[in-house]
């Protein structure tokens, strides 16, 4: 395939999985001979930037624009982004996590990369209806990349989005960089431990995790890694105390490089109410760490296939989750390449190149 010019647009490079997967995708396309640039809307970087990948901050998100957010402000910001795109002349533009602004751009080959499943985020009917309406307003008649088949199906059949087209494309991965990062020196807990890597927020359902862990009766410690609002962390710590788990549960905070922990863990645990395609599960498999997950919308069942599906549990089945933890504690499952092959860059990147 002839080289293409890819432009990615994202609010910033701070925080979680969406930013991380964008950087990996952009850099892997660059390594395959394409011209790639990442435009950020503000100077806020927390992730490692791959060597050789061009990042340009457009500076269109400022304290002033945040304080005066209106459609007129968004259109002014979009015009500045459009001028940068016009100067760079990309064949493909991919917008991620800044669509309130980029929806005003009319590039002929602009895609909106949706990383989460809005259909499962809201229990309140009014909030849910408003969220669905927003999705339909932003992406109606536009081109959308859904991070999983589950997200695609929910956009079409639950949200009722009538897009120009919706493509399901997984985030691409290569194993070697994760193995290298996992080998970096760091101080790890002594002995075996289970690990949960998730933002300390209600949607990640640490309450469900802690109840199931307590019920499992395992002696293997549980490490909770992540950051969040102080009140959310305080609520989780209170539950640890209420369940009498202070001696078995520890908080590791946020780590730029969690991979030594993931590689060393007996298993990775995920108990969220909703995900898009939880990269932490794929990264665990790449490091041959087994996974226990709830079958939340919409990604885990696309990741835990074959015999790994034995450790996929209905979200409301806390007894089943406790049983899965106990079974994994007794006999951890062996992970092989066939378990994560659909997510490797060789399988995924040609789909981006075809955009």
C-alpha cells in the first residue's frame, strides 16, 4: 500500500487508555512508512512520547476557552485546527476525545474514534437520553471508528446512530515493547498478588471487586493501582476497612509504567460497569498474565475468548466472580499467543491503512 498522511487530533496526552492507544497507533503507522502527526489542543502530557513521533500543540484549549465554552468558541477552535490540517494536508484525520470541537470540521476523510460504550454509562433515563441525543448530533452522517464490535453494535442498535459509516477496529498492539517495559526495574510486592489497574471512580466498581475478593477467601493479596478524586479513593478505603481487608489489600497509586506489576501479577481483575475495549486486559494477556473480568458492555467478551471465557462473569454475579478468583488462585491459566492474536498490529494496522 502506498504511504499515506495521517493526522490524529486529541485534547491532550494526559491520563488513560485512549491517549495511550492513540500514541501506539500513530507511532506504529509511522513505523510502517506513513507520515504521521499528532495535534494536541493543549500542552498537557503524561504519557511517554515514542521517539520520532511528531506532536504539535495547537493551544486552542485555554483557561479562557474553558470558561467561555459556547458553540461560537468551539467553531473558532475548529477553524484553527482546520488551518493546521490544511497546511499539513493529511489523507486521513482521526479525532479522539475532542469531538465537541472537531465535529465542526468538514475534512473529506475525517473519522471520529469512539473508545467507550455510551449505552452502558448512564442508569438515569434522562441523562441517558441526553447522552444518546449528543451522540446522534455529533456523529450523525459522519464516519466513526468504534473500538470494538460491541461498541459498534450498541451505537447502531441501542443509541440509534445513523452515521455515514461505522467501522469496528481494535486498538493495535505489539508485544515486544510491553515485555521491555515490564523488564524495567521497580519495587514490587513480595510473593504473589492479584492486580486491579483502573481509575478510582464509581464506574470501575471497586466495591464489586472488594466484595467478591472478600468472599473468595483467598490469601493472595490484592493490589489496587490507579488514581482518582480524593472522595472516590476515600470511599474505596472505607470499604476495605469495613470488610476487614486492610492486611490483604494495598493501594499502589498511579504508575506511568505499570507493566512490571502487570507481568508479575497472578491475574488481572476488572469489574467495571462499562468499557469500550479495555486495553488493560489485552496488555495483561500480552504479558501472559491471566485475566478475570465481568462481562460488561462492551469489550471483555471479545478479549476473553476460547478457554479464557471461563473467567468471564456476569456483572451482577458477585458469587461467580468470587469463585473465579478462587479458581484462578488455585490453578492460574496459561496464556498463549493465540489468545491475543486478533489485537496484534499485523492484524489491525491494515484496517487503519485502508481508511
